[in-house]
């Protein structure tokens, strides 16, 4: 790059400027970043499927936990099991990852409800006992408006841990917060309560 002492034709209030164009490498980087921006935007913030570091962490830890399912054996979706895992932050991470991957499109990022009902309040349409949550997830509801996940989630433990995660959302505050639907049900029982 050679600088010139030539001024260009513009003259404003007696002020002129030297006629030195931007260096080629600078313009090239600028043009490249402009071209790259939409790709990045679509990949990470649009429909491209790119994951943020948090999502990558969640999906990696879910993968690790899936490998660790052997430790758990095959869980049964009964009351004791759901109550136990509802308070187990380590295993709830699996349920949270399943929820983030499959459920937020209809139930909102924090379970506040969108197409599907709010899962954080005390009103439920298809659930009277905590174990009903697992049944709804397995079999779906409202003729498939809520899809059945029995065949889509590969392992029964995913259903159980997702149900436990959904149960744990109750009472949390959600940003969306769809109006309550269904009937108000009593709180989840304490862990060692006798079955009704
Ligand atoms: C295609 C949209 C859609 C997706 C995806 C979806 N749901 Fe639903 N879900 C619904 C709808 C709609 C209902 C309400 C059904 C009804 O009206 O009885 C529902 C109901 C439920 C209920 C019962 C709520 C109640 O008040 O009885 C639970 C629990 C639930 N969904 C959990 C999940 C979980 C967990 C996932 C992910 C594995 C999921 N849903 C994915 C649409 C969806």
C-alpha cells in the first residue's frame, strides 16, 4: 500500500481528505464477515440445528447418563420411583435434556405452556396422580395432540426421568405462564406416604 498525498474531490467547509482507500486485506475481512454472519445466524439462532454451549453440555451429559442407565436397571413408572427421582438433581438432568429436545416446542422452554398446557401450575387435564404423568408421556393424550412417546424415547428410563422432571416443574415460575387448564389437584404426596 502506498499512501498518496492526493486529496479526493470532496471538500466540506474547506476540509478535504486524502484519497487513501481501505487496505485490500481489511476490505476482504469485512466482506468475509458480512458473508459469514447470515450462515452463523441461521445455524446457531435459526433452524440450522447448531447448539449453544449449554445445549451441547446438556446433550453430552444426557448421553453419558444414558450410558449410565445400566446402574439404574429398568425403572418402573410408579409413584415411589417418580417421587424419588423428582428430587434427584443428578438424574433430573436427563429428564431436562429430553424435555429440551422434544417438549419445549409445545410446552414452552420452562414448561409454561404454548400449544400444550402449562406444566408448572396446579391444574391438570389428564393427571390426578404423579404416575399419570408417565402414562400421558407414554401414551399421549387428546387423540395425539399430545403425542405418545413410547416408541420415540428409546429407553423406559427416559420416560420415567422425563416424567420426574415434569413433576419437578410444578410450582416453578414460568415466563410464559399459560392460563390454568383442567382441574386443580392435590400436591404431590411426600416420598414415603402410603399409597391410596
Ligand atoms: C405437538 C405438541 C406437543 C409435544 C411435542 C408435547 N406435548 Fe405434551 N401435550 C400437548 C397437548 C396439546 C397436551 C394437552 C392434551 C389434552 O388437551 O388433553 C399435552 C399434555 C401433556 C401433559 C399432561 C398435561 C395435563 O394437564 O394433563 C404432559 C405431562 C405432557 N404433555 C408432557 C409432555 C412431554 C414430557 C413432552 C415431551 C416428551 C411433550 N408433552 C411433548 C402437546 C404436546
